[in-house]
């Protein structure tokens, strides 16, 4: 039995992993979906100081408190930042860290840094004097590849349950602990074909430069595979 610690991306809580967790449990595993501080049912905990370190502490506390023996950390999107830092602190307890349409960004890089200058300007204008990143509209848009595979019900669920995200966590740079390099890793890529990912790894693209020894599995869909292809995502996780 494997314990899967499932860390969502921005705006999402543990609820987003429901269908994946159900299938993992049905296969005899122990899924532990995480709601990070300041999001979903923990939205009231959000402060301007809720940052990447806060979220790393959430994950470390869960793993250390439960003391599971065979642990896989799974990080989706922004959650990849969280599991990257946590993996270095938990190296002796982990079997693997899995990135779901995410990856370990270079040392000193933040999630916010991955946006273009124009996108950064727009995001900062949306947040203004606040400290929460607003939820995307999650409206049907055939021209948005990130929404591929999401039906009307899934989009409605995102609009209903997604909550603003503490912006300090997206602006905090990632700093790796020495144990990180000893933890085996895998990437489940959704929006990039696996062949393109291998090319990007070879070219040292910042999204994937630290995944030179990772297993790369392809799950063609948009950026929200726990909602668009949950059964297939669970199957890939158990195959690793």
C-alpha cells in the first residue's frame, strides 16, 4: 500500500482530488489529498504572510504526523513548487515525487516568474492592494488549451469551489534542500507531448531542467487532469 499525498495547484483544495483519491483507495492505496493554508475550506487562514514556506510546512506536517512508510508526493501545477521543497525535507520517507503538469523550477525561481512581463503586469493590476490572486473565470473557451477535456460540469465545479489564492506563495522563490536530489521523480505531462518534454529537458528549459533522470508519462488533456481524466491519472500514479 502506498500513501499518495496529493497537493493541488492554485485556487484548489483537497476536493479537486476526489475522483482520483476514490480510485486510489479502491486500488488499495492510502490517498491523502491536501488543502493548503488559505485556500478552500482553509480560506479564512489566508494572510499576506501565507507563502510557499507555509504550504511546505503543511505537507511536511502531514507526512511526519501520520508517519506513513511508503510515501509518494504528488504536486499539480503550483503544487509542484510545494512538493519540490518538501521532498528535500522528507527525503528519507519518500519513494518518489510526482509532478502533474508541473515541474521543479530552477533554484531561486518563483511561480510568478514563469509568467510573461505582460501577464505579470496584468496579475499585479488584478490584485492591486490585496494579497489574494483571483480565481480564473473557468468559462468554456475552445481556444484555451488549458481547459481541454473539462466538460460543463467540471467547469461549473471549478467556478463554484475554487477560491482566491494567497499571492505571497506564488511570489516566493523555491530553495532546495540537499535531500531533494536523492528522491526519484516522475512527470505526468498533459499539455506538452512527452517527446517535446524530453527535448525541453535536453535543452535545459527551466520548466523541466531538473528532471534529467525522471520518468516521463504522457496524459493528453488540459491542465486540470484530476477533473478531466481522473481515472487515467490514478492509473498512471499507481504504475509508478
